[in-house]
C-alpha cells in the first residue's frame, strides 16, 4: 500500500517535464531616433589660401650663365623692369658682326646701283649693248637682296641679344625665384615667378560630393582665419575636372571681389558656402543606409513601437548631413544609429525627446 502512495506524484512530474516551456518574448531594442523637421541647411566651410589669379613663371629663351638677378621674393616690379640677365658677350659680338655685314651689303648695292646708272647713260650713245645693261640690272637686284638679308640678320641678332634679359611683362610681385647668380640656366627654366596681386583667389579642396553640389558663379563668404571679422565676397570661377589621386579631393578657385588689403597672398582664410534658403529635411549620415546608388532609412511606427525600412532619395552630403529630397514627411520618426542591425517589424524602444 505504501508503494502505491508514490506512483502518482512521480508520474505527474514526468508528464510536466515532457511539456514544452513557452517561448520568451523577443527583447525590445532601445534605439536613438529623431522626429524629422524641415530646416534651413547651414553652409559648409573649408579652409584655403589666398593665391593670385594670374601667375607667370618667367624664363630665358636662351641658355647661359646667370650674371645677375635684380629681384628677390616679395619685390614689387613694373612692366618693363629687367629682372635678370645672362652672359651676353657672344650675343653682342654677333650683333656687331651682323651690322658689319649689313654695311658691306649696302656698299655693294650702292656700287651696283651706280654702275647700272653709268651703263644706262652709255646705252643712250650706243657705246654698250642692251645685254650689258641687263646684266648690270641683275647685279643691282642681287645686291639689293643682299641688303635685305643682312638687315634680317641684324634684326635676328638684336632679338637674340634682347633675350639675354628677363623683362617683366606686367606689374606684379615676385613670388618665387628659381636660380642664383653664377648658375647656368637652360632655355625654359623658371628663374622668376611673377604674380598679379590685384586679382586674387581663395583656393580650397573639397569632397567630390560637395563639388558636384555647387556650380560656377556660386557666391561664397570668405573670412580670414586669424581675424574672422574681416570678410570678403567670392564667386566660384573654377572647379577641378577630377579629384586628386591621393586625397580624392577636388580643387575650387573662388575669385575674391574687392578684398580688403589684409587678404595678402598666402593668407589662410575660410570659405563658407551659401545657406540654402529653401527648408529641407536633412539627416545625419548614421541615419541613412546607403547601398550603391540607393538609400533607405528606418521609420518608427510610434503607436506600435516597430520599425520599417523605407527607400528615400538622398542628395550629396553637406557638412556631415545628408539632405533627403523625397521619401519622408515632416514629423516622422527615424532611427539615427544602428541602422545596419535592425530587422523589418522589430520592436524598439525610443525616447521621444532624443536628438541626433
């Protein structure tokens, strides 16, 4: 009788062990989110340097020994000023030789012309034949051609002598020198670099996406980095056609309009892009899932507490934010972190007061 007393409890325990335990509910994941609102986008800023719009690397057309360089970096020069000279003794002798040849050719022409005149007078008295006069005329023409050739030689030798001096073609400031006195320079070697100080640019390097978002003629505000209260207006005038192979940045040249005197060449300045007047939705980059040319965001269904992926049209990033051109409405809540680890319909917990 006592053995039967324990049979039923043991059977009940075995039956309970065979039953499957109920599954635990999926954990609710906390997320960071924001309620999107249109806002005026702030202009992006980039640091650059003030450079001249017009720069000329001046070089000799002839090779030779540099006997003097009359300017140094920072010197102001006027158009026509002699900046440097090379050894010209051989060139001077060539000019003298050409002048001597010209004098000889002119003398021969004068003698031939006089002889032709005498023969023309003798022909009137039938003292000589017509053939003698024609021969004299040919000699005169040959002598005249010799004079023309000698004059060309003088001009060429004089030009060569002029090439021994490096002359400024415009008013400017010397920004670099490439040779010292006593050095042998080759034709085309930059000896003095001259810049026009009046026309100046602010040169900046920007990401490719930003370069694609601006156009020639875009206005920028430029301020000195060490004195932000000193500003000038600039107009974008040049965009590099391709990005740098190393930095992957593209160079922009912004022409300064009547900049203050403190915008010296080489000064560091900050160029700020214009502020977009139209209100636009913009999200932090962490909120947008970019896959090739497509983009999507996780939108929170606040009443249900779930998330759903939604494709959107995104513009080029500016200042760390990605503009959303279409696909979102003001007031909708979007997840701003961990977008790569969410699943469709997942339960989430969010703070309605969260900010990006």
